[in-house]
C-alpha cells in the first residue's frame, strides 16, 4: 500500500515539473526552473522509495529509516543485484547535491 502511494506521489511530482517547465517560456521566471528541478528530484526519490517499500512488503528487504543516504545505498544494492544501470542512483545523488547547494535559494512565489 505504501509503495503505491509513493508511486502516485512520483507521478504527481513529475506532472508538476512538466507544468512548471511549460510555463517557463511564457513567464520567463527562473524560479520556475528551480521548482521544476526540485519536483524532478522529489519524483525520483519517491520512485526509489516505492521500489524499496515494495521490496519490504515482499519481505525481501528489512525495515529502513526515512533517510536519503540509507535509501540510496539500499537502492544501489538492489539495482546491482539485478544487473541494472547505476545511472538512476547517480542522477539522484547529483540532484540531491544540487538541491543541498542551492538550499539557500528557496524560491517563493508572491
């Protein structure tokens, strides 16, 4: 059940990012790009969480904390066992680093 909710959240965040990017050419507001990037990161994080939750529901993974670093390591191990590309986890790591660096710049819409 939790996994399905996380997948739904991922879809919502992706739709939000697409909407914001669609508004950028019209409004020419750079804050939209920052918000879209955050939505893309949150969508990827939600997808990763959904996969891990599904594995937990199937009793293939122990309970894990709601910590990005731990989840990322578990996801990397999960992907490696299935011979999947590590590009998704690398992308999430880069996005997390970018979000951390720009945390001081928090877009607000007035």
